[in-house]
C-alpha cells in the first residue's frame, strides 16, 4: 500500500491505495472531487457522494457515529442472488427451481428484514430462523405462501407448536431436526394439532468448512445428526406413518467460507445423503445447502479469512451443477435448492461513518536538528549518530540508536543518570528513527525491523465510536473491514495511523487493515488533521455487526439514516427514515438503572448540598435539571 511521493497524486492512485475497485463490487468508487460515492444499483441508478448524506444527517441534528443504510443496495443484493441461481438453473437444464431464505440472525432489525422480504417477493424469497423470538417475528412478517420459513436451532415444545401453527395458516414452514428427540416431539404435537408437518433433517457432514468458522462443521459440529441418527429419525417417522413428511435435507459447513472447493465437496456429500434417503422411501423435495457464501472484504480474491476465491455466479453454478450431477448419477429427482445466505445479502448495504476528532503523533513529518543542551556521553553519542547518518548507513545508525536507548534505560534503572539525560537520548532516538525511515521511503525492499519501525511511528487517530458496539467481529475474530476516508482523496494521504475508539479499554482499537498482498497490515493511510471535520467510512458492516454489538462502557446503538434513490429529487436520493441511537436513559435501563430512581437519588444529594451550604438552591436545581436532560442524550461524544 505504498505510493511514490515523487509522482503526481491522482484519483486512480487513491482507488488503488484503498482497493475500492476490488472490494467495492462497483457499488463504491471515488469521484473526481475526491469523495467516496455509492451506486446502489450499479450502472442502473444514481450515484451518491456519501459525505453529502452525512452533511444532510448533521443538518437533522444526528450526531456521530452514524450508520448509513442504502436500501436500494440491499434490494439489489436480494435480486442478484436470486438471478444468479436462476441463470445457473437455466444454463445447466436443472429440472427444479431455487427458493432462497434470508437468515434473520445475520441482521434481525425490522427495517432490514422487511426490505428483504419485499425485495424478495417476486422470487418467493423466504426466511430462516434459529430461535423462538426469530420465529415469532418471521411468522408476522411472512406473507407469501410460496416462500419458505426454515426453522433451525434446538427446539422446545413451544418452538415446535408455533411452527405448526404457521403450517395451519398455510405457510411452508420446515422444522429442521437437530437431534432425534425433536422427531418424537414433532410427531406428538402434529397429531395433537391435526397437522401434517414439513420436516427436514440437518445432517452432520464429514466435510469440514474452512476459515474462521470451520469448527462449526464436520463430525464434531454442534448441530446435526450423525449417519446413525439420520437412520433412527427415518425409522421413527416411518413407524409413525409419517415417512412422507420428511421433505428436506439440510447441511451447513460454516460462515464466510473462503474456498469454493470446500463448498463443492460439502454439496456433493449432502446431495448423496439426499439421494440415499429418497431411495429408502422418503418423498424428499428440497435440499438446503445452508449458509457460507462469503464476502470479499479485502478484495484479494484469495482464501484469506477476510476474502473468498469465488464469485456469486460461480457459487450458484457449482451448487446447481454438483447437486444435478449426483442426482443424475443416482437416478433421483432434482430437488428444490434452498440456501441461507445472509452475509452476502446484507453486508454491502450499510456504511458506518465515524468522525476523527484528534490524533496522537509520535513526531511531525520533519524534525529540527537541534544540538542537545544536556551534557552526557550517551547524549553526545546519540547526537553524533544523527549528525553522521547518510544514505549508506541508515540501518547501522538505527542499530546504534537502539543500543544507546537501551543503555540509557539501564543507566536510569541503576540511578546513574537523571530524567533530563534519559529524555534527551529518547528524543534523539526518535529523530534518528525518523530519518532512517525517510531513507527507506519508497524503496522496493524494506527490512522487517524497518517495517516494524514504520508501524511504531504511526499516529493514533481518535474516533467517536465503540469497536465493541459497531465492529465486534473485528475485536473478537480479527475480521477485517474496508476502511477509508470519505473525502479529501484528491490529495495524497501522507500519514499512517491506527484508529482508537472512545471506550476506556486498550482493546478498543482498529490496528489491522485490508491489503491486497498480505493478510492485513498494521496501519491505514490517512490525511493530517487540518482543523476541519474529517470523516472515515467503515464498509461492509451490514452483517452481524448491527445486532451483535455489546454494551461495553454502555455505548448503545448508533444513529441511522436510510437512503433511497429518487431521480426526481435534486440530490438524486432522499432520507426515507432516521432512527435515533440509544439514549443514556435507555441504555442504563438495560442494566437495571431506572431514570426516575437515578433522578431521585441525585435530587437527594443536591438537597443535602443545599442544607450544608455547598450549593445555593438555584444553582442546585439548575445542575439537577442539567443531569436529567443529560439522561435524554446520545451516549457518544457530542463534538
């Protein structure tokens, strides 16, 4: 991610620096004004500079951090996955069809789920649930009798009964069995309610996934039936006269699968199980290949955990072809293909916008070579190293400086030098290190210790957001997200930095960033702060981050704006909805602090301060009102 400072800076260089042409899928780009743009429908709709949306949101008094959802982009992703399977089915002459389902767990927010259901209506695109709360929500939102609701996860009697209720309403609801005991409960409740259930079996494949979530699959997976348990479930259904109720075979090899070969192998194994169950007398009609369709977060098209080595079209083609190939060889009918892609549907549609409000610098770009005023041998040697450094000995000078810095620390620990000497040696060390870096700037090769030194010189940019609330996968799993400035890209970003959030936790950092040639780098190219607002965008955050964020430091949900394209609007779009982030009173209530109780306790303290003549009554009441107004405020910094 290096640039040659001697060359003229161009927008094309900015595109290459941040890789936006690789991970952006033509949804995101940089215009000639140096602003990041979004084209939610690619070449079939308008183009929006994201900072324009930010400025309009600020006019509506929404503060940072700000989540911007492009609803047309969300709809476009739903259409693209359905069209990819339709094209593959048509190309191979597959003798059935596709019925995708959106797994609500990836982003359960009502506005997102309703948009997906609406966009998927022409394709009979359904929903997948993994818990009772998700099922209750899905039943109310689901209206299409041709689309599916797939029920995964462990199930108690209430879960099963609620799903069977949906069947009585005419919905196609599949109860996917995760353990054999669930079969017995389904048989019993179905007889009690007078309904013929639609049953699926989740099989535990020998094939394992790959990437960060590979342990969720294979023979030791948390969910699914072994081969022996599959036969036991078949026997129970047959004995109950319900063999024809087994309609679906389901398997899952993990989330964010980076390697297409993993998917091919799992699909072939799952299709073989489908064919063998069909041959022993079950009227199977569906095969559910689960989730796993990944997102190329870093744009490298590799098997890095933050990438994938395949496209959406290749994914669809390989699933269709391999199911067809196995079924034809086994002389079994082609099943309806179901998949549960969530990440690839929702990741692209939202951008987290963060304001940078300061930075901590090790040193400025250039340092005055000022003779030291402290008289000591270590200082003299450090100054001599700096003065005599040239293009032929930068690495030697760096090693000498390291030695002198360590010597100064040892002398100080023994009480042989004072703070002034230690400070002067350390200052000269950083001056020497900076000059060493300048010698290597733009070089084709950099020794590892110089690369590490460059990382040590990076600035810390202070950002008004919480990693734990908005980028939990980055903190917990090392997931990389595309991050870049949203403006000022017509000029070269000459600083390198990491991002520090406002939580009081040392882990509240983003210090790993995407890079084409290696699995992440330690710093992000950024501009110097110039006293004006500076915004960065964190992209592809629509999957899991919205819903999995925790309440570390009690920072709550962020402000949101939902954007729709509209060619009749002067700006080419409009803000369809704004959702205010969590206020302090609401987030405190989640941890059992009542607003009224807090105000009452504070009033008692102010009353006591009045009695003790520490506060005058008017001032005390003014401060109490300020405290109570503050409870209604946003949890993040108001800059």
